[in-house]
C-alpha cells in the first residue's frame, strides 16, 4: 500500500469536501497505520505521518467505554489538516528500535538484506577493536576505508539516514594513511583535540548499535509550511 503526506492530504481534502465519508477515511487510515506497525515505519515517507494516521484511524469507531475505545475529535483531524496544508507548523518525536527482521521483510525493495546487516556488524567490530586496543589491524582498516567510500542514493529509510551519518564520520574524520586511526581530521567548534577521538568513536558505536538493532534511537520530525524534515539522535 503506497501512502505519504501527499496522499494523506488528498484524503483529508476529500473528507472536508464530503467526497470521502468518515468510515472510508477511518478505514483507510487504520489500514495504513497497521502497515506502519508491521514494518513500514522504516520508510521515511511513511513514518513522518505515523502519528497522524494513528489519530485518524479512530475517527470512524463508535465510542465504547467497556473497551476504552473512543474516536478522535474533529479538532484533532482539523489540526492535522492544517499541518499538512502548511498553515500550521509542528514537531513530533518518536523512539524507534529497528528489529533485525526488517532485513528479511524488505529485501531488495529498499536496499535492505542480510549482507547489509553483516557489513554493519563488521564495521562495529572494527571500531570496538580500535577503542579497546588503540590500534586496528590492516584488514579491518581496509574494511572501514571501503565502507566510507561507498556511493549513496536517496535517503528512503531510517537506516539510510543512520548509514549516511556513519559514513560521513568514517570518511571525513579518519586519516587512513596512519598506522592507527586518527579521528583528529574532524572540524570542531570549541572542541578540544583530546575529546575528538573518544567522542567520535563513541558516536560511531551508538549509531552502529542503532543500525543493527541493538538499541533504540530518537527521531525528531518537523513540519514547516507543509514540508517534513527528519533528524536522528542517539
């Protein structure tokens, strides 16, 4: 099922034009919402409307005190409509953990497969070795170098964003000609040279743990004049 901010805005326009009923809107939103819960949250175009869909997916239900089920209010739907139309700005945060099953669920459709997971695990081992020994073997340094020089397409998934962040550190901050990794190429503002190595190594490990599903991370979604932007923090 294909859906994004544009599709959701079209559905809401139809709802307010009375060409889409309350039941039709709620049923469509509920189907999209459950697709996100089943794994589509990895796709950026879909996760940015997750909270909107969760709200609208209840618009058509009948209030049931016994089951603690209640429809969303018209005010809630109107507020979402204003955000999507660009007449109101907003920001949401979500805490997300990537289960390793996503690599099997999506496969080649969005450039996810087990080889990608295994590569990220290898990169994490390289950084761990450096942190523990303050040096790294030649073969692992070569792995880091090759990974840091890969090409990127468009950022379609949360994993793409994590991977871009990882690659940017590996490519911008390491001098691969040194016998040991040197992170001091990093451009810092009010950051001491001693802090750079430790901070970047720890940041890399956090990002890699997020990418391989060892830990959760926070995404912040902002909506500005009808456009969404997403950022990740660990």
